[in-house]
């Protein structure tokens, strides 16, 4: 058999992230896999043939493709193709202007869908005049907008009417219909599962076809390529998305490693089936590039709406009193049952936790899973707050901290959390240094489109500096918890590939692994840490194919 390469990449520093051979001069690729990494002359002598393509980096740095350990790529792809978009920092006036301009391009009966509005706007949205302004901006069209966490929705009068939400409508389980003060009339703000009442009606009136599911998934992956992402975990897939991913891979269009999390329960997505009707079906949708290897559990909500579960109470409010801790969506027995049943079938679990109370419940359940002899992966998603006593337990129980650093460095969500917890408690977010020092594992996810951009370099700089890379929000957040650059990069490459079950395939550039790599506009190891977020992928390659070129 010939050992000639299809492609030899050279002419710039190559960071392999293989500790035994961290840097190389050249990379040889054949049939989408790494054939050899090392000295240029040796690689040319051994692997250059008449049809080998030579690709000169022109001095640019090459490294493995990045991983995003938590996103909702199809939802983001749909937003890019089909929805109105604005930043969580937008003011109410800016949102109204954006809605008005966007609605004017739609038919009179179309829905205005998109987001995301900032959590800090909740008080303004509770005013009667705000719903009237939204009605006027949309020209009478129904409106459904998501917040910066994607847990909560904001609907106008037309949307509420279509969904049958009135002053008499009771709050659903695990959800709240926000009412005007002193009355029972809905404001249009719908917390957690309450938003699903409107979303289900909207989806019935404007259904997605299988072709649209595939197209929006493909669009989401195209956007990820522009940020150098070649592997990701979708943190909440439905049966429709499982089918779309299989359809894409069967037709040769799935250009990323995808690890999906099938929803065991549901607080924010309109999906049917969920739970037992969904999570045991994953195997038939497995393909070369798609691995349905996790379940997803929503164990609590988010702090700004008092739905995250904490060990200590929130700041006192008239609505919640002085002893409100928040609640988990599942009991300890229910959570343990899910984790044990999944582990028995070799399926891992990603558990959404934003309060330290829910984190502790997961660790207690993880103890039962490990005591039963199961080694399946367990990820705590977000894990913004972890009690000091629980930090060593994460390593002891092999529970991965899957964090979303672009959610916590000083910004809109952090400001909203300060309102409900107070500045001192809010500042003790993401104890990443402590988790690593205790022997734990930290991996990075964007939670895109909860954050507007799935840019890992924003997260990497935030992990290192504990400051806002954009400089919009001043100060730093618990700087003692900063990571080194190598640790931060590992959170988006080698550590992530290990946690997602992809380490034999990708995450580093080694012989036999998939040729997934990116060519950067700057060498991140050679620039000031405050410039890390300026790093860009000029080229993204997946399995030896260039899938993006700037």
C-alpha cells in the first residue's frame, strides 16, 4: 500500500497538543486522517507523491480544531436563517425598534420570533405599557422572544391570546406566568415551562419540516466552522434533530463530530417525545460522525428568576419571602433512577445545574452510580456555584465540570445574578482553579445561542483573565480562580475530547486521528492574554477537508 499523503501542511508552527510531541513542522494527511506529524523534510521524503498537495501556512499557527461542549446548534442555525436577532445588552427602545423594522418585512399573520432580551429588563417588561409597545411594534403580529438564558420567554397580546393564556390560566408545573402587580393579568413574561404553552401553539401553526430541521442544523454547523469548532455536544436534542443529524451524515453533509444529549425531562424546549419515549431510541440514529451518547436532565432553572436551587436562601423578596432556596425539578430518587438506568445502558448524562443545591444533589446521585460500578460520564452543565465542600467530590466521583465562561465573566447575566444573590455571593462563581487543583476536569461550552457568538476564544480569554474580553463590563470576577493558557485551551480541546468520548478520534494531532485542525490569524501562545479573544480561525479543516476559509 502506498504511504503517499493527500495533503502536506507546512510553513508555520503546528501545535499538536500531544504532550509527547507538542510542536511540529509539518502535518501529512491521507483519507481524512493524520498520516504523520513531525519534521518537514522527513515527512516529504516518506509521504510526498506526485499527487500530494502542499499547503503552505505562510507562517501562521496551526492547532487542533476546537470543541464546544455545550451548545444548541440547530436552534442557533434556525435563528440565523429564520428569526430576528438582537443582543442581550439591547435597551428596551432598541428592541422595539428592531422588532418594528423586522416585522415590517413579514406577512400580516407571521410570527415574530427571536431574541435575546437581557435578564436585567424583567422589571421593565412587567409594566403594562411595555406589552402595548410590543403589540404596536409588531403591527398586531404574535411575538415570542427568548431571554439571555433561553429559559424564559416574552410574548405579546396576540401570542398570549392564540395560546389561551388569560388571567384565569394557572401556572404550569415548574413554570410561572408573570402577572402585573396587584392583578392576575399576564404581563407576557413567561418563566421556564410557562413559555412552552405559547411555543407549542406557535409550532403547531408554523410547523418545521424534516428538510428545515436538516437545513437549520447544517447552518448551525457552518457557523461553528467560522469559529474553528470541529466537534461539539448538543445539550438538548429532540427526535426531530436526531433524525436530521442522521439524514445529514447519511448524505455526507455532517462536517463535525456531534455528541448529542437526549432530553430526559424538559423545562424550556417544545419537544415530543421526551424522557423514556426518546432517550432509549438514540442508537438507531448513530452514524460515523454522530454519537447519541448522553441524556440531558434539567435539574433546576436559573438564578435571576429564583428557579436555581441553592443551599442558602436568595435575598428576601415580597414574592418569595426570606427563606426561598429554589427547588430541583426532580427528587433525589428520580435523579438517581435516571442516572442509574442510563449508566446500565452505557449512556452518560449532562445535568443542568446553576445553583449549588442542585450540584450537591447530582454528586449524591453520582455516588450511587459509582458505587454500583458504573464509569459512564457525568457532566454538571454550567455549575456556576459549587459549595466548597463539594469541590473535591467532583474529582473523587469523576464528575466533569462543563462550564460556559462566556456566561459568567462580568456581563448581563452576572449583573442579574447580583440582584438576587447580592454582590458577594454572586462573585463566587465558577471555582475553576479550585476544581482543577482538586484533581477535577473542566471543559468549556458556549451554550450558544444563549450567548450570541459560539467563539471559544472569548471563553479562553475569560478563563485566563476572569475579565470581560470586550471591555464593556469593568473589573474581574474572582481572579484567584484563573486558569493558565494551556489549561484553558485544554478545556476546549484535549480535556473536552476525553469527556465527550472522542479522545481516540480527535482533540490532538496524532497519527491515526481525524485531521481536524484550524489555521489561526495569530499565535495564541505569543500574544498578551488580553488579546486572546482576537484569535480567529482563518481556515477550519474537518477530516482533511477545508470546511471554512476566511
